[in-house]
């Protein structure tokens, strides 16, 4: 039973780490904010928009310094 709780604890730590700001890269290049040049972002998923004529589905990085949002089709890699 101890292994179960160890695995549960490790999963909870990983989930919390994904919610904290971090540095990301896309196509092997580090991501920098297009507005202020910041490097700390929070990753959020963007659900499909079924109301519009096109479907926008992907991922958003929100800059922790100035709150500028950049959209990506594929998930950026966390460093």
C-alpha cells in the first residue's frame, strides 16, 4: 500500500509543478514574450471553438511579467 501512496504523492507533485510558471521551448528554441521579452510563462489549454466558422484548438502561454498571451497549435515543451 505504501507504493500506492508514494505514486499518488509523486503524481500530485508533478501536477502542481505544471501549474507553476516555467520556461518553455518550441521547435528547439526558447520562448520569449513578444511584448516584454520575459521568459516565465504559465501553460493553459485552449478548447475548440465550435461557434466560429473555424476551430481554434491548442495551447496558450501567458507571460507572468506582463500577461501577454501567445497561442500555439502544439504543446510547448517545458524546460
